[in-house]
């Protein structure tokens, strides 16, 4: 019996789905969880694909651990829990090309890529989806540069260690980006709150069915009627 799972590395917990699958085979779920956690302990805080191969006759359990998804490896490199929800507006981090190559090498056995260069481009594509910068630039721009031959030496030599000076430069750049992002977000939030307050302060105007609400108050003009002149009064009396 084979069971495929996506678990948190070293922290799998009991659940109804696992119990339902293991129950008919007479397998103790707690034993399986312990084995999975031992096998995935090197990936703390990451989602890890796991395949269980269970022999119901002798209750033998084999745990096959696959490398985490590219997105999880990128988040581990950055030390973040999630990517950006709005990629073109908010950026979640800034990676070096060496970090990209490291992730690509880790995932290479599970990727349908003919060489490391293709794997690197796959990782960069995930950076685009997560809103992650690469070498202080948009990930899309780095992908184009790789096609043009840039970073060819790093990829050919499979460099995975980022120089400390570069790490410092990347961090300083992203700190400035984040500060600007936070400033813009605060301005937008203040504008939304001001608009909501203005809407709440505006009294509602009741309108009849089929009648459009007035766009602005229309001033009423009072017209006074003039009293008839004396000559007109005399003329009216003469006619009588």
C-alpha cells in the first residue's frame, strides 16, 4: 500500500485522513508519524513530500522523502514563511545567483530539466511567483540575462556560496526596498481610512423608487408676488 503525503518537516501530527487510510491495514498511525518525523527532521518548518510504502501483511513501513518544493527551498533561503501576495507591488526578499544555483542543484533530481541552467531558470520562475528579487533586480530580468549569457560562469562552476560582502549588499538594498514599500502601504491605508470615515460621516438620502438621488443640494429661490398697482384697481372697479 502506498500513501503520498505533504507534511511539515519533523512536525507531522495525527489527522483523520491518515487514520482512515491506515486503519483497515491495522497500522498504528503514531508509529507512522514517528517514522515520518524522523525522516524529515532535516527540513524543519518546510512542507515536504513523503511517500509511505506499507506492507499490510508484515506491517513493514518504508518512508521515502522527496526534496521540498522549490518555493519552500526559496523561503528557507530567505528565512520567510510566505511569499508576496502582490508580486508587482510588494517584494518578499532578495537572493543571490549563488543561492538560486544552490536551490536548483537541490531540486535537480526532481525537475524535468536537461541541465543546471534550465533548473536555475525554473527556480527563478518561482521567484517571480513569490515576488522575490534576484541580484537586486526583478527575477524576470535575470531570466532574460541568463539567456543572454550572463551568470554563465557561476552556473558552469556550480557556485553555491555567496560572498559575505555580496550578502551585505543584497540585504542593504532590500532593506531600502522594504522601507519604501512600508511607507507606500501606510499612505494607502491612511487614504482608505480617510475615505471610509468620510463615507460614514455622509448622511444617507432617501429616494423614491425609480428616482435618482440628488448629486448636490439645489437651493430654492423664493419669488415674491407684487401687489397690483392703484390704477389697475380703479380700472377693475369701473368695469364692475
